[in-house]
């Protein structure tokens, strides 16, 4: 039986979803691996590959993990000590995708991501959360596009905007920096315009005074504006 458990940390509620003892991250991982490597259909599917000049929209949610090196040094007007990037680890994420099909197997896209990483339980720093907003240009290469289940490889580059959340509705904004990602994904078409879209992506980010690497496991829906 699924339940949602809450606990209070530093005066703020932390929520965790459990389904019979299985974490949300593990469920998403099984879905991604199954869709990418294991699912096949016994009957010939219709041509699910998209025509050239097709626009599509999607939204995904998931969980992520980050690891950082270096410390952010606030300016003299901010009453906060230096903040190490490795003081944060797990957290949720949300992504919005817009894609434009160049042909049946290639597409360009833009992506907005809101990634949030909670402070480690043993970390002694003032911020309770590290937020990353990524703005990326993406390039997609699709495989098995005629199948109802198809896979893709995606690479992207752009910039990010970082924010340290202090837990009292205040924040520190280090500014903007470079961002890049590389990932794999799979789409399962419920009907020709609609698909379930699962992806696993790795990230490299260059904030001020440090470096961040991480990964996000996403699951969502995608809609193709077919004619």
C-alpha cells in the first residue's frame, strides 16, 4: 500500500513517497530501464515516427542526485559563511520540453528544468536547499522510430541559475553559469500523438567558485502536434 510520510527538519516539512517499501526513485529507475532495454511488442505498430517540422511538448518529474566541489563565497554584504557545494545531495526535479523534428530520427529542442537538492543530514550549513534552474538547447537522435516503443539519445548545453534557499523565505543567488547534459530515454506511445517519456540524464555545471556533477531520473508525458 502506498503512503506519504512526512517529517519535520529545521521547521520545514519533508515528504517522502513510499509504495510498499519501494522508493519513488527505484520505481522510476525500473520504468526507464524496462522501456529502454526490455519492452517489445509482438505485433507490427503503426508508423510512430514523426514527420519533419513536427512540434511536440512534454513535461516530466523525477528525482536527482548531485555532487559538488568547491565553496561558494558570498560577498561582504551577505551575513553568511562560505557554502560548500558538497553539502547537498538528493532532491526532486521538474522539466518542460519543447521539441522540433528535423526528420523522422532527429530533433532539436529547448528544455527548462527546476532541480532542487536538499541539504545532507550531517551537513552544518545555513541553506536548507540548493536550487538549479537549467535553460538548455537539446539535440535528439531516435532509434526504432517505427515501433510503439522507441529510444533516444539526447545531449544539451546552455546555462543555469543557482539559488541557495535559507529556509526562512530568504535566499542567496550566486548567479549564472554554464550547464551541459547527456542522457538516454525511451518513449512508449499510448496513441499516436501521446507518449510516456522516461529519461536518465547526467549533468555538468560550472557555478561560481566550484563544479557540480549530477543525474536526474525523469518520467512524464509528451504530446506531438501532428497534422
